[in-house]
C-alpha cells in the first residue's frame, strides 16, 4: 500500500471513529446535567475530531515528520484546537436558511482548520514548511468541508461517520502526497 493510500485509510479510520463516538455514542446516551459529562460532550463537539486525528494520524506522522513524543502530544493539541477553529468559523458563517451559505461555511471552516493545523505542523517539523504542503492540505480541508450540508441535512449516524471519514481521509492523503510520504 502506498503512503497516500495508507494515510487516507488511517484518516478515514480516525474520522469514522470520531463520528461513531460523537454521533453514535454521545448523542444517544443520557448523561443528565452533570458538569463533567456536559463538558465531555462540548469538548467532543468542538475539538473531538481533531483529537481523534491527532492521536491516530499524528501517530503515523511521528516518524516521517521527525516528531518526538512531546512534539506529537503538541500535534494532538494543535489538531484539537485546529478543529475548534474550523468549528467556530463554520458556526459564525452558517445559515440554516441558505444551502449555499451552509456549504460555504463548511468550506471556510475546512480552510481555517487546515491552515491552523498546517501552521502547527510546520512549526513542529521543518519538512512541512513548503508551499506544496500548505496548498494541498488547505484545498483538501476546504473541499471536504463543502460536504457539511450533506451531513447536516441527512442527520443520520452513517452519514456523519462517512462525512468525517472522508474529510479526515482527504486531509491525511493530501498531507502524505504533499510531503511524499511512504
């Protein structure tokens, strides 16, 4: 299996696991009004996709990017914060009344998240300091973010899982292709 396919597979796994966790588990369990459980739900909605990506795909990136364990832990935090940024941008732009604005909100959120994670990755690893890396990952983040209305309109567990699996697979594949990873 080549590097792009391998990273796409692990990106898809991280996205699917996040979708299953967030929309399959957290959305169906009644936690009540406990502060801790509400905090877990909020963190998952706003940063969880990044946490899954950082742990799973970040582990795959450790060796090729030359990341020490401490840098990988920073990468995980950066991925979570990048998803938080993507989520925040999307929510600010999103308009339930307009399909076009909803689509653009998903794309803008994807671009914002990609730029944030790309910047963090470049800070952590000199090999990610290239225009090719930023262009490819930003395009992937934006393009797959455009699919957000599909998931919102369907509001089905399988569609949410597929949405995050595709988005994270696309971003991971773009990372691998841009850095020519095996």
